[in-house]
């Protein structure tokens, strides 16, 4: 399938690549290219639309969460940071207060999701497993095992503390600590292929949750104090709480927003649901495609979504893709 995508990508880019000045006076823009799949895809989609719809000359800057915000604080670049998980960077709020940066939108509209999950086929067969109380009352129905995050992941500490809070040991729920993200993902794939029980931690948006339909287990109410304790290795008395969604935004410098209000308006609208993003990532993985090729797939198949983001001038520039 990938072979059929490449000619389409070449056709699109050969058709639309032209000097920015031929379309508008947008000028130069720097945009982050994060080191994870969904962030790279957001950047590829943004770059294509900015260049071909708005006439900008876009340079991508390879980076990650903390370095991108530090760079913005010290140099004012990049102009746009896509898919910024702001809970991991307290500095961002300071820059926002100082008026150096604007939060354009929640680029993942329903937030980044951490959760404890079971396969949908298991939830359909045993609805009682949709709550943590139901899972712990029937450990044999989920295989008697919780698939935990690997050591070194931020969520490993949180999970370890919540495992104590929910008294897994007292409810005969074993814990399997995965050695890597790859084995954790493979365990879901293996369970799905065999239609077997599975219960454990995962997050979205990811290709795994785009490919395999999972149901989040209701862990009860969120308790901010309990969660703050659970995040710490020093938490001496873990209490029950659910896992909150993470705020994931697109940030744009105040300078660029002032200079190019149409770009700000675009980035205010450029957003994906977790389901949309997970499905795109699943397509990308299945087709062994780059983020640019996945962006082309999105541009050529989901015009109803991205066309709503455009200004009238950008809509005219991209008219042939909207037919």
C-alpha cells in the first residue's frame, strides 16, 4: 500500500510547491518537530497547510517538550510549538504570564489520555469489568494480571502507588512489569489476536489504541491531592484516584501571532481528537509510512476536517484538494 502513497505525495508536492512570495507575504516561520509520532504528524500537516495554503516558508526544528520551551524562552524560537504537553513544563506558564507565548488551541481536543484499559470484546462480554471495582472483584476474567508500564516511565511510579491504593495484592491481582514499551504494546496485540483477557496501562493517542479497540476502566473520582502523592516515589500512603487527562496544546509566539493573525487563526482551529490521531497513527504504522506520507493521507482523505480550519484565501490556494 505504501507504494501507492508515494506517487500521490509526489504529485501533491510537485503541484503545490512554489515560492511563498507567489502566494502571500507570510514569510519565514519555525515550527517544532517533536520526537514522537503524533507530534511529528501534527507538524507535517501544519507545515503543508502553512506553506501551500498560506504561503509561509516553514523550517522544522527537531526538539522535544522541555528543550522546545527552553529555546523559546531564550531565543524566541520556534515560532510554533505543536503538541506541547504543558503539565511537564512549568516554565510554559511563566512565558504565558510574561506575554511571550499564546496558547492557540488544545491540539488534542480531549487531552492526552493515560488509563487502565481492557479490550472492548471483554467489556462487551463482561460489562462489570468497566469499573475498577468490577475488575478487582473478578480478577480471573481479566487474566489475573495487570500489565504495568516499564521502569523509567513517569507513569510507572504513579501506577505502582495506585496498585497499592487499590490493594491489588489483596484482590489476587498479579502485576507484570514490562521491560519496554514494545513488549507492552505487543501484549495488547497478542491478546487481541487470540481474543484473550488483558488488563493494564496504556495511553493515547497511539497507533496501538488506533488499531485495537479498548475500553478505559472507570477508576472512580479524580483526587488532586492523591494523584500528586501517587506521582512521587516518596508517597508513603497512596490513596485511590483516577488518572487525569493531560492538557496538550499548540503554542505560538506573541510576535508571530501579531505579525500573522491568519496563521494564529489557523492554529486555533488545527486540532485532532484522540480517536482521529490514533487512527492516523495506526494507518502510518500499517503502511510503514513517514509523518509526511501520513500527512498526505490525511490531507487527501479527510478534507471535511481540515477544510474547516482554513481562511478563504487558503481555501482558494488548496481548492483542487477540496474537490
